[in-house]
C-alpha cells in the first residue's frame, strides 16, 4: 500500500537554532511560508497524488524498484518551502524503507532505513497541479533514524552556503532560506523549464 504522510504544521524549519556552519545572513533571511495553513494543506494533498505516482512507477527520487517498493515504503513530506509569489516551491522529503529482511548496520539490527531528498516544483495554475523537477544534486540514504536523515537534509539546504559561491553548478547557489535563492537566476530558470518529471 502506498503511503505518504504530511506534517500539516510547517515543521520546526523556521524555529531551529541557527547553528549551521554557514547560516544565512540576517539581511537575506526569508521565511518561505505559505499564504495560509489551508493553502499548505491543499498543496500537500495535490503533492501526495504526484508523489504516489512517482513511487508507483519508481521514478526518481524513488528508484530503483528494489529499494523503493510501494508495499514497504512510506513517504513523509517534511516541509514545503514557498517562493515569494507562492508559485515556486521546494519539497523536503523523508522516505522510510521497510527492508524485506533485517540487516546489520553499524553493529545494530535495523529493519528500517530513512532517505532524504528534495524536489523543486512549479505551480500549474491551469491544471491545479505542480510540475516537479528532479534537480537535486544529491540524495542522502540509509540513515537509521528519521531525525538523522532530516538533520542532514536541513544542513545541506539551509546551512552550507552563506555566500554566492556554490560547490558545483548543480547545487543551489544559496541556502534555501535566503531571498537570493528564490530571486536568483538559478531558481527562476525553473519557471521556463519544460523538462519537468513526466509520468
């Protein structure tokens, strides 16, 4: 059975202590919040449908089929970040995989693994849907707890790039709570991109 779980309250994203290696400077800090809680819930429901399809067809980031079975996979929408115009978003996703057999990891008997990823998306106002883009330059896999996976994802997206020098052309130029990330050319290019995930 395909399962997707949403945190209806925007997670602790904007209330965490700013203890990252390179936190966003205060003058560029942007709270990527939805218009309302109702909008967040509505968008989450739409995204659930899309994520279910990706999972059922084992389309990235839910591949290969041997790792992401619809029977043994649970997807958590951890957070949704919104652009200033609310038409562009970033989805933080944590995936829980129930292994078909118990594996030995770091000396402990572990049955579940948690993966972390993010997807860019653009609102399709005509079809009342979102176009999803697999621009993620990295996936974080095989954590033994939800919190471990979440912390690594948050650190990567919110605490590594306080300047305009990114690590590679595929990585975000700025932290995702930085207004320059949302207003910059890199994210704005998504609005004109036709290479979204098709299913």
